[in-house]
C-alpha cells in the first residue's frame, strides 16, 4: 500500500505533538497540585497560630498563670510551639513541637528531644539554667536542651567567643549594651563547666516578644510572615512550571531522533521493496538512506522545537501546532518544486491546498482520538490513523462524475447565495427608506410648532392607515370631537 509510509510519518508527527502536549500537561498538573497542597499548608500553619493564641488567652492570661512575673514564661512556651510548628507546616513538613505542660523538668518536646525553656531578664537567663540543673542534674546528660530568648542567645554567643583583651577594649560600661561585667559573668558561667554552650539553643522569639500585651502583635507579625513565605513558595512553583530551555532541548533532540529513525526505517524498507537484500545495498544506496535520515533528523528537530514553542508561547494545541508545522514543510516543498519548474502555479496552489487539508484532517483526527482514548500518545496515534484512512477512503471513492456533481452543486449554491444577497440588499434599502419617511412623520407630528404638529399628526395618521372619518383634518371635525 503506497499510503503506508505517509501514514507512518503522519503518526510519528502526531505522536511527537501528543508527547509534547503530555509534557506540558504534566507541568500544569504539577503546578495545580502544588497550589492545592500549599492551600492546605497555609491552612494548617494558620491553625497552629490560632490554637496557640487561644491557649495563651484561655490557659495563661485569663487564668493568670505564673502571675505578673512568670506569665511570660508560659506565653513563650505556647508561642514557641505554635510558631515553630506553623513554620514547618507552611513548608509542607510535619509539626515537631509539643507542649508538655506538666510543670516538670521538661517544657517542650521536639522530635523526641526534651527542652527546658527559660525566659528570664536577669543574667541573660543563665541563672535560671543553673537552678534547673541543680534540681535535675542529669537533664543535659540525658540529651536535654536549654532554650533561651533569641536575643539573649546572640549576646551570650558573641561574648563567649570574645577574648579578654578584646572584651576589655570594646565592651561598653554603660547600660546601652553588654558590659565587661556581662562578659565576666558569662565567662565564669561556662568555666564552671556544668553546662556547655552546645546545650543551649535560641528560641524563635526574643524576650520582649512574649510579654503580656505584646504577644498579640508578635503572633500577628508571624501570620504576615507566613503569608509572605506562602507567596514566595507559590511564585517558585509557578516559575518551575514554566517551559524551560532544558525541556525544549530534550523535546528537540527526541523529535529529531524519532523522525530520523522513522525515515531510516522507511528508506531501508523502500530499498528492500525494490528486491535488494541488505548485502546487496550499494554505496549509493546507503548514501541515499543517510541523506534521507539526516534531512529528517533536522526536520524532526525543527518540528519538535516549533511544536514546543507554539504550545507554550501561543494559544495553540499540540495537534494544531503539529499540523501547522507539517503544512509549512509541505508547502515549502511545493514552493521548491515550483522554483525548479517541476510544477506550474496552478499545481502549486492545488498541491498546497491538499497539503493543508491533509494536515488539518490529521490534527482533527488526533484531537478526537486523544479525547476518546485519554492515553498519552496512543490516543493521538490511533485517532490520526483512523481519521487519515477514512479521509483517503472517501477521497479515493469519489468518481469523476460524483466530483462533477459536487462541483455543480457548489456552483448552484454560489449562484443562489448571490441572488439571495441581492434580494436581501434590496429589502434593506426599502426598509431604510421606509424608516426614514416614518421618522420624518414623527418629527413633524411632535414639532414644537403647533401648526406643523397638526399637519404632521394628520400625515402620520394617514400613513398608519387610520380611517379617514376619524382623522381630525378640518375645523369642523375638531369642533365636533371636542365640543359635541
């Protein structure tokens, strides 16, 4: 069957288009899935913040837990849990903080790690750590961690690493910042050796952020920060969903290999159909095969890149994009034949029309096949095969007489269309003229000039076929109508 090579090429072209469409759809699906997941992440994060606020309000502030001097410590524990979990959840990770709330040696649990939190203004919370370690001497040895305000930790870390000479020169002796005395206190604390600096860690919060009357603004600021993080994650997901050079290069190379490979197989099959065995292929035969393969390799690359660009940067479906590229190649081939005198201008037009028609049939068939068989590539190939075979069967089944009948029918329809167009235009002109006359009558009938209005009213009544005896067109009729 002579149409088999054309059908194979057509299927290969639509298969590439369907594959590109599948890649594009994967990126879109991933983006929508990412947005949906991020909606859930944001909801979970805000829920953690809301639960923390509710616990602080009801279990700490309303209950006056800890009193005036100790309330902020409980606020800090609950806020640490709510904020830390929210920051994990906004990233789609599991929450790992738990509030122990039993007034024991452990305030918080983080993925199994025991944490004692101390928020004390005096001595950067170090004195409170010493008191806790006296009561629970095995706390650090058992893997426990001490958590202090973030601003306290920064000062401790800075002073801990500062040599004595530098501390004596740089540290202020005023109340505006850490003093040399603070350095001495921190130095003495760690020289004692009960607690190493590695046992300390910073809270997510500063000391002043968990005070009564302040924690509301702290939690509100955290919600704003979560929204900013959420938007950044969505922006990143969107950027990752955009077409990119790497994927475009992959499509280009794959399309080139597929089309080149198809051309190689078809060229070899064509030679075999001539009756030649593989061992009988001459050097020229292999040169012909290589030339056809190389040309198709280039065409495939151009096709893949063009389809990828059309489907991603214009509102064009993959099947339509493939048909556009196929039609462009076909018409370019006909143009080349015209330049070399192989066909005349009429044949060029007719062949180009046929190329465009076949490309359109291929696109429509692939689109329908993909809709009926929603399997990537397979649906497009099956649809293209069925549609192309049906088109060729119908085209070849028409005899000259049937084609002449269709042509005559088209001619009659053309004449009828011209006749109806002329009649339609004539009716429109009559309607325009009648409307113009009617509007003129209305203008005179409702003129501010009484005399003109009277005459206009009579003309309007006559135009509307009002009976003559009912038209007030004389003084006698007017008097009789109003006075009798």
